[in-house]
């Protein structure tokens, strides 16, 4: 275990308050990154409090355990968790989700300011940016330094996807974005391209940090391909082309259905979609209309099940729509897939393609191009040695460069610099 940073106020521990709308038992990249960092910091002897919402993602249903109280407190692996009530809704529909984001900002600001105890600094993550705004307001009340973590560029992403078109709303969100960049003592991005983009808007490069996503390599690791999961679902020895994750606006999953239609005569290839999201029902209906053979839709999977699902896959899909905003993104599932020793078929450019090429962990194709997906799937399906080589190279790369504990330690170093300058 790495040495703890020594802060200049003669205390080796620091009281960290972290604002994140999503937190385990919820799934997803923000929840996983926040929890694994927070768990590491707590193990290092720091006092970590996460201010988050009651669990409800992605279906909007709050478990019975968390109902009936405006504030729910618990401790998970040394991390103090303060959950606040807010308007919960399924992960679809712009108006309801916007109201959910707004209500969480108000609730988390009040809970974080008055009911979460003392702290030395406050960190808040986006998306969504209103969560970060709540953390900033609490930092002003408590007169503590504020660090902003940027996972995706908002509102750029939702504008590029056409989710928001009203110029007044876009202008307001853009103002909040720049306000937050200016007011934060440090801004942490998860991709270097995002850091450079923010610097290009006039934010001093000295206060911008890149701390990429990472992986718990002892949890996400290679397993036997012919595990019981294949028998349970009747996949046998099929070449399984799998997508696990959100079925939403960003992924462009209709392209994969078009690809499957081109490969309907390949009786050895099976497509599997596992997850939920705003477009899942539409995709299921379209697959039925297209009469796609060997195309399975499975429900949302828990984190504990993910390594077994990756093990059962022969080709793992990471598709994104062809939008400029995705030049800055590195989907966190790429790290999971590589750690599990499986080849990636990536439909994206920018940072994610650069990572894939550095790791030599799969094939990258033009986003939203079904012909390119088809050719890549055939090449991988027909060459087991190539799939194995990509998987082994990906595993070696993430273990060497993307350990989650090292990324958490890098974040502590950022906090040390901020507190040292307060």
C-alpha cells in the first residue's frame, strides 16, 4: 500500500466530502469510480463522507430499505455515506430527469451543508453539472476548498446528442459550466483530451489534472469461457458478440442490429445485449420486427456478475455514436473488458481509440458503420488466436497502467496540492 500524503496542517488524515448522485448498490461508471476511490482513501486512514442520493438507478425504484426517511446514513467499507431524498425517475425522459437532477442539487446542498459534519475539502463530480454546483455551494458555506471532477463535457454531450435544443437552457448550462471551472481550486478530468479542451477555454492549465479511470484488477480478471452461464442461456459454443451497459442515446445500438441482420446466415454467431436504458424497449421491438435470429436481450446485471458475463463473451462491443463530444471520452467498460482478457470491438475515435491502439486490445471501426462492424466481427469470429492475443495484451496493459489504487493515490496527491495552497 502506498504511503499516505502528508498535509501541511500537521495532520496525516484529511476529511474528504465527496458529492456524487450515484453510489453503490447502483451500477455505472460514476458510482464505481467514486466508491473505489473513497474506499481506498478510507483504508489510507482518511475520513471520507460521500453525499449521494438514495439508490434508484436505472429504473427509478428505491429499495424498501432506503424509504421513509429524508436522510439515510450508513458506512460501507469504511466510507461514511449520507443519502438524501430527491425526485427519482427511470433513466429516460428529458423533463423528468432534469427535475431529478435539480432536486438532487437542492437536497444534497442542504444535507451536505448542515447534516454531513466537518470537512477539510469538498469534491463533486459530473455529470450531471448540477450535482457539482451543489458541492460548490456547500463548500462556500463551509469555507473549504472545492475540487471539481469532470467525467463528461456537459452541456456539450447532451447538445451534440440532441437531448437539449432550447438555446436558453443551453446558455444557462454553459454559464454554470464555465462558472464551475473558474471557481474550482482544481479540476480533475478522466481523459487528457478533456483537460486540453477545458484549457482551450481559458482555464489555467496549472489547476487542471487528468486522473483516468482505472480497474480493480483482482476483481475483473480472466475466467473460463465455458462457464455455467453459457449453459444457462443456451449459448453452447457459439461465438458470442456481447454488449453490456446502458441502452441509451449515446451508444448507437441500432447500428449493431443492422450488423446482426447482415450476419443472419452465420449460424455460429450470437449477439447478446445486457442492460437497460431509454432505448431498450425500442431496440427489442426493432430486433423482433427484423426477425433477427440468435439475438438475446438480457436484463440489467449486477457488478458481481460482470466478470462471468465478460468471460462468456468472445467479442465485447464498445459502440458510440459519431459525435464530436465522444472524441473526449474513454468508456469505463473498456478497462473492465481488457482486465477480463477479452477483445474489444470499438466504434469510436479520439481518446478511446488511442487507448485501444496503445493496448493492442482489439479492433476499432468507424462509428455507426454496420459494414465495418460486420467485417471486424467476421475477422474476430474466424480467428480464435487473434481474439486471445488481443485479450492478453489488453489485460497486461491495464494492469501495468490503470490500477484503480494508483489512480486513487494520484487523486490524493491532487488534494494535497490544493490543501497545501489554501
